[in-house]
């Protein structure tokens, strides 16, 4: 996987990190977010996904034993 500034276009789990030019601290901690369609837009919960972030994914779900 590689980081990209392109917003996710389909639902699923994604790595997200804030773009350095939009943050106050020296580094940002990557986190995993669930992206879904809500009101015709791709969202985290009910909020439109930020444009000042980098994305990697979708992350495949683990398989059962």
C-alpha cells in the first residue's frame, strides 16, 4: 500500500494520516477509519471525509479460520 491524497471512492476500512501542511504538531499518528456512503458522499460516520489527509486502502478484512 502507498499513501495517496486521493479520497476513498468506495466504502471500507482505510489508513488515514493528516497531511503535514495542515497540522500543528510535527508528526501525525496514522489511524484506521471506516468509510461509508452517507447522503451521496463518502463519509467517516456522518461527516464528509477531510481533504487534508492521506489515505491507504481499503484494508482487506481478515479471513476466518
